[in-house]
């Protein structure tokens, strides 16, 4: 009697096969394998490097001027140079959001062997300068205690009336830039916070809309600015440094930062300074000393190894 062979068991489904429909769907997007990207070489930091906002202008050969367009950064550049610290590298490719505390400048110290140097925020730079150049004496470089106390009033004048006028004339960021900037930058406070008392809102109390905007007294701000520049010129006179100091002080660094920035600002601010011959001459002399203390990061450290 003949026997009938049992039918073979059904083949197990092959889950490794790509469905035809999915294969047609991804066919226009073939998988390409590219070589691995080389790891960028690490630049050795061999000299103190100051992170600043971009330079204010270029020189005749189109090379960057190395002096920041931001008053705060320029103040610290002047502070370093006038304290006798030289050959400090500068770089301006760091966004303020990437700096410590979200504010420039920062000072990057040289590497120790293969270890990175410390990164100092602005409020720690003064302590580092004292370690490098030494203290300036009992009165911080001023003639006596009275001159040191008077310097506080001039610093308040520069950071008050002069800074307010400078902020008034600087271009405000576009609405799109403001909306897309998340979180908002802390590099510069809102202009309204510089005024005392704060400006009144654009909309009145009887308006159906909530208060918005501000009424900025531009003419009053510019009048106080002109008075401040006149007083500054009269106080400098023919002295080499402000308040008759024998050596540069923190007031000289701050005054240079504002005068240098104002001489490259709008005409209504620039003319007020340009009319004061002693201020212009003093700014040009101090500029040469401050500019000579800085080099570009590429020039200081050379190419990456």
C-alpha cells in the first residue's frame, strides 16, 4: 500500500524583508555613508584672552581696531592697559549668551599644561589685575582720600547722564529680533531703567488700553548730557589724568571708554565732545596707550595645533 508524504510545514514569515511599499517610499532617499569628521584641533591659550563685543571700527588697512564698541567691554580694556598689563589677546566671536552670567567681557587665563585656564567674569577681572600689576596704593591711584571720593561723583555722572544719552541714540533692536530672542539678553538693561524718575507711559490713565510704551524726554536728556561733557572738560583742564592724579585710575579708564565711543556716535553727541579740544587730545593720547596693549587671538596664540 502506497503512503502519501505529509505536506511540508508552512515557511515561517521572513520579517527581515522590507515591504515593497516602504521600499518605494524611501527609494528617493538613499542611505549614504560619509567619512568621519576629523576632530578639530584645540587651540592652546598661551596669553590672557579677553572676550569682548565686536570692535567699533576698522583701521586704514581694514584690520579690526581691537577696541570694543561696547562701553563696558572697552572700560575693562582701558582698565587692563592703563594698569600696565600688556599683550592681552582679544576675541569677539563669543555671543554674550555664551559668556559667564550672560554678560561680556570675560577673561580667559592661559592654559597650565593640558588643563584649561580659568574663565573670569567681569567683576573678577579687577582682582586679577591687582595680582599681575600690584595695588595702586592707599587711595587707589588718586592723590588723596578727597580725590577718591570726588571720583565717585564723576563716575556716577558718566554712568548716569552720559550713558543715558548714548543709549538714547543707539539703534533699538527690531521687533522680530526682540521676539525671537529667548531668553532676552541681559547685556544691556532696558532704556527706561536708566531714567530717574521712570518715563510716563505713552497711553494715559483714561485709555481703554493698558499702559504701554514710554514718553522719553529726549531734549532734557541731551541737555544734561551737554552739561556733563562741559563739566568733564572743565575738570580735566590741562592735567595728564583726571583729578590731577599722578597715574591713571579707574575714572580715567571709564572716561576714555565713553569719550572714545562718543566720538564715533551720532553727530548730536559727537559734536559736544569734539568742541572740547582738551578732551579730544586726551582721548587720542590714551587711545595709543590702550590700543598698544592688545593683540588679536590669532596673533597671540598662533594657529591651532
